[in-house]
C-alpha cells in the first residue's frame, strides 16, 4: 500500500506565514514612508502624537529633528518676510546705526530747511523771529548720528508715498508742533491753488489736492477722553481722565495709513491723576486716584489695544514719539541760579547730560515696558535725549502772549519764558527727519 507522505502542521503553514510576513513588511515600509512624509509636511504632527501618548513616535528622533528644521526655517522665513514687507519702506538704515544717538553740528549751508516767513501755517506761539528773537543761531544746527548719516529729507518721496492716503498726528501741542513742521517741509512742493488747511474742532486737516492726500492733527492730550479735550479752551488744573475711553477719540482716527502718537506733558501735574470710571454725563461721578505712572500705563495700554484692533500692520505704520524735554532750570546744566531757557543761544555739548528726574524716567520706563510687550509693530521715535541738548531752541519769550504782561514780568523775562515749546523752523524739523528715516529706511530694532 502506498502511503501518502505525511507533512507536519508547521510545514503546511509555512507558505502562508511567509506571505503574511511579506505583506506586513510591505505595509510597514509603505506606512512608515507616508508617516515620514506627513511629518515633513506638517512639523507639528509628530509633536501632537507625542503629546497624546503615541509611544511609537518617541523612538523616532529622525522625524523630530527634521520637523524642527522645517519649523526653524519657517520662522526665519516669516521674520524675513515681515522685515521685507514693512509698509512704505524703500530701504534700510545701515546695520548698527542708531539714528537717535549723536551730536549737534553747526551747518549754515543746509539749515534751516525752510524760512519762517515762507510757511504761513506756523502758529504764533512758535514764530520766534516774528516776535522779536534777535538771532537765528537756533536754526543752524543739524543732528549727526554717531557713525552714520540721516537720509536727506525728500519731500517728493513723502508726497508720492502719501498719494491717495491719510497721515495723522494725535496728541498735544508738542505733537501739533511736529505736525506743522512737516506741513512746512512739504507745502512748497504743492501749488498754492492745490493746498489748504482747515480746522474742525479737535481736527486740523492740511489737504494736498493734487496728491489726493491729507495730513491731519487731532487734539487729544491724554489720548483718552478727558475734561481737557477742547482744542482751544483746555487750560484746566483739575484734570480728569476717563478710563477705557479711547474710542471716543479713536473713531476719528480710523482709516489713516500713518499715525503718529504722543502723550506725556499733560500727565505731569505733580499729583496723582483723577480717573473717571463712568461717564462725564453721569450725575454722580465715580472718580478714583491713580499714581501718574499707573494712569499713564493705562493710557498706553489703551493705545496699543486700539492699534491692534484698527491698524493693519501689512498696510499701515504706527509711530510713538517720546517725551519732549523742557528746560525750566538752568542749574540743571550748570547755568546760573534762577535762570532757564531764556537767552540761551547754543545747544549743550555734554553728551553725558541726563535730563529729567525720577518722574520723567518712570514714564520712560512705562513707555518701554508697554511698547516692548506690544503684539503689533509700533515704531518708537526716541527724540528725548537729542532734544534735551537743545536748551537754545525753545520759543522762550518770543511768541504771542495770550494775556498782557505785567510790569514785574517785563522786568524779569525769565518769569514768563516758554521753555516747553519750540521755535519753527528748528528742532522739530529734526524730529520729522527722524520720522522720515524710520518710515522709509526703518531700523527693525526700533519697531516694537
């Protein structure tokens, strides 16, 4: 009898096992390849699975390393694109150039940038020659940064870049001075019949019709709503600021393409600030007292919040101008006792001079802290130190006096000298040169 050969169970299953193993190997390779592809296309994919407890990702350092490289490359690319896409920029300030650090040099050839008599828009508080200043020394100083140069102010570039757009200055009378300075720098390039300046309450509008552009100033000394918001009658000693009220003014700023804020001087009362928690229309007003530093921080945070909600960083630019220094005591710079800016005709040449006391420095710290944490780009125009050297550039007694002077005042000009505001042409033209440099040739360290 022929016997069939006997095969063991394991022998009969071997071909099936081999086929199964081959299939598993194929799927594993294919799955592993797709997994690697997914991780490369989506760098956070592997991190998501590690966080969710998928242990088989923990043994794949190659995938993690590769996704990290992609992520870093994207961050670098995004930063590069952000730098390259700064609105209005046509170039860059050279690496390592701090345009706010330097010295004043005399320059009779290039200064002043215009004549006082040529610009009809200067307020009578700033027309020092018209009001009897006997010399023009203050007009012939040019700011020279250390190790680099400021780009020359180009009115044509400015006007062409503003074509079809709105630019606005928002703040107090010092910001208005810078606003008027810019108008003076530009208006000669616009035909007489194509330009105008009008005031509507808190808003002043300079129109260049042939460029379809406006350059505007909005009076808001605290940025927030206050009892000092009347653009003409605002000399109020008992100042009250309303918390959370920036939209009261901010609705008038919407739609601008370039905005330049300032706020400082009106906060410096020497006392705590009164903060209104409700409305000025409330019969029973709830008012609390805050330190100047805390009240100022509140306003700065409101400004940053407004910028975040209303300004498109891909199309617009936002600037904040630092404190404008005053010179009420000549002893601060080694002058005579009882003196001030009156009769000063030259800048300080001591670069180590430190302007201001602890109150001013605390405000500067708050500014740095708030802008440093801003999620939106705001360019900081740090004009404080360079302006602190210019004890000679104030309007002093050479301005329109709003009230008749007494015999005692006339006998002592120091007693009524204005050591806060600045003659035009003069220092504030330099502020606009710095604005021009940071608008068209930004240093990315200055954009917070």
